[in-house]
């Protein structure tokens, strides 16, 4: 029921979504992780697909489509419309589905991105990402800095209680490590009055 309610909330928001803000977050996250042009990539809880669309513009023609998954049909529809001008229309595989578990085989991805959504998904998402990533694969996610986060009443009830919002970049890295990832590295990205912690980490080499 909670997933359906959250999907409905994002459906209502889809037409007025702050695309400029999320495009900037996507740019910062992609630059921090530095994925390969042919990597198998998923954009998890993608919203309107800011990460997926930016990746699709720079990927090799032979690369597999970026998997863009979101539970909101409205957000996926907006993402499709915004991606209509891409030179290669099949560069993104849009899927309306729950983000956890990801609809992929075990150890089939090179990179998992999650921009602006992990605090709704919960810690279980990181366990699923370890399942989906090949050994040595990368994850990149963002979380709002705790001191600058003011969720609306609409979304405050959907926040995952097991995802601690970091007060510093170091806190985000320590949490990623505690969730089973290695080589965690984080920084605070400033967006006007907002602060976002950008984190990259590596899936363990051993299964």
C-alpha cells in the first residue's frame, strides 16, 4: 500500500517536477562515479530519468540500454517525453516497477545509480544492489544533507527510517561501508540553499 501511495504522490508531482535541480544532481553524481561508456547501468528510482538521459547522450552505440526504473507511471511518462530527442531511441529501457528488488539477474550490472531517492527506498536497496552488481562494480547515490533537509508533509511520512541522513560526507561513506560496500568516497555538493551528499562505493570482489 505504501508503494502505491508513494507512486501516486510522484504521479501528481510529475508535471511540475524540479527538473533543473535533479539534472544538476545527476551531473554531479555521474562525474563522481565516472562510469565507462559501455557499462551495464541501472538508474534506480529514476524519477524523470535525469541520470539515464545524461548517460544515454554519451554512451557508445553498442552499449546496452540504460535501465531506468521507477514505480511512478507519471514520472516514467515524463522521462520518455524528455528523452524523445535522443539520437538513439533505444538507449534507455524505461520500466515501471518497484526499485527493490531490481528486475535484473544477479551480478549483471557494472554500475547502479540512485539520485535523490535512497531515503525513500531504505537500507534493503543497498543489499539488492550488491546482489545486482558484479564483483567490483560501482554504486553511486545521493542523500540530502541532514542539516538542510526540509521534506514536505506529502513525503515526510514515506522516509525510510533505516537510512540515516548524513550530517557530513564522512558519515555517508561510513554508512555505505557498514552496508557492505568498499572504497566509499563522498562529498557535499552545494545547490543554492540545498546541500546534497554524493557518494560512490564499490561492491566487494568476493561473492
